[in-house]
């Protein structure tokens, strides 16, 4: 909306409130009449009014799917093609911002990928260069206003503006925010921004976002990521029962079977049972994990080795350690073999 704001004269500024109220249907008849007369003679205010009305229309469309479908039905084939192209371009831009944001965030907070990531971070310099090329192609291809995005601003973010931001974490946060600004429905960007909030101690904010993603995500894998991260927040707060509910959703929903990358959730379930003092169910969960994913023995051993909570539980309950060795001997056989003992 920068066009009309730059042209707006002081004489017109008092009409902004009236015009906004008129869009909302909250302006009395005489005031609305004066505003309409002014619109006929002022290009800047007319652009402001049109932009405000468009924003209101988009808000109503998003809030009412039936309304959105009715509006789509009135469009011509050319309109549909153009809008579909704009949506695709915007999603690609948001994904570039997300991929770069994720790379910067992991570089700052988790360079060794101790938190499981399903896809490795992209190379930053190469992706940034490709992103600039993509944006340039959109602008020079005559689609500089596609999807309502300021594509020139997008290029500046991928170029000079990003360099001025100190630290990889702040760069990552900015890029993730830009991804969501371009495409508010970008679930992966929302997940990583919530992850940033959690690592910075804004636990309530992170938990709220994870719940929102779990409730609204269209992709089951993203629902799984959200509920797993929420479970980890509950575990950090020592609310092991809630953590268990979160992790069990991944297995009960069938997601862990459909996507074997979620195999580790069965370890989390066993851990929560152990932390709750239910050693029988904990051992059964660990045994089930090893039986179902025996080919991942090395990864499973790493999960056990890195879990400080499990190590403390074993130390606090010596009998549990003996039962674990008897139930899951391959964990210790493989460890001893790798250490040369």
C-alpha cells in the first residue's frame, strides 16, 4: 500500500478513519456522503479505499470457505489461471525464506542436529543466490505484483538487508517471519518460528503455536512435528502424563507406521513411562522399538545415550537398569562391541 501513503496529503489524512469505517459499514449516512464526494476527486484516497476494501474482502474470504468458493466461481478461466500462478509463486518464495530461515536457525541453535530434523538444512549461499535469481525472474517476467507480494522488497531481503542483521539466529527469525508474511499458511515456517520461541524460553508462546499448528495443519507430518515438540515442552515442565499423550498420538494415529522417520517417538513413549515410574510399560515400549526398527540400532543406541532423563531414572532405580539389560540386551552388546570391549 506504499503508493497511496506516499501521496497522502495532510488534507486527506482525516478521511482515513472515515473510509475504514465505511468499509466496515460503521459510518453514518452524512459522513459517508462526504467521504464519497472526496473519493471522486482524490486519487490517493481512492487507492487507500480500494486497498482497504480488498483487505477486508480477503479477510472475509479466509474466514468463510463458502464465501471464498462463491467468489472463485465468479472468476473467469484467465482469472483462475492468474491467481493460481500467483499462489504458486508466493508459496515458492515463502519456501525459499523458510529454507534459509531454517538453515540459519539450526546453525545458531542446533548445528549438530541433536534435535531430529527430517531434511538437512540447505546450503545458505547457494540457496540465497538461487532465491535472488527466482525473484528476478518473477519481476522481469512481468509478475512483479503476483500474489500481492512486494517482490522488489523480497529481493532486497535476500541481498543487502539480510547482511545488515546481526547473528544467524536473528537472520533466521527474520526469514521465517517473511515466509509467514508471504504465506501465512506455511506450516513448516510456523513450526520453526515456534521452535525459536521455545529455545528462547517463551514456552507459552511456543506451546500455543504448536497447538494451533496441530489443530489446523493440512499435512499430517507437520501435525506430528507439532505434537512431538509440544510433548517435549511438557516433558521439560515435568508434566510426563501430558507428554505421553502427545507422543502416543503419533503412534495411535498411524503416522509412525506411515512415516518411519517418526520411529523415535516409540523411544519417547518408553521414556515417559519410565519417568512416571511404570517400568514394565517402559521396557515393553523399548522392546517394541527394537523389534520394529532393528535396522536402526545405531540410532536407537544414540537416543538412549543422549537422554539425561533416562540416565537419571536408571541411576535412581538400580533394579530398572538390570531389567533393561535383560529386556534389551542388544543395546549393550552393540555398545560394548563398538567400544572394543
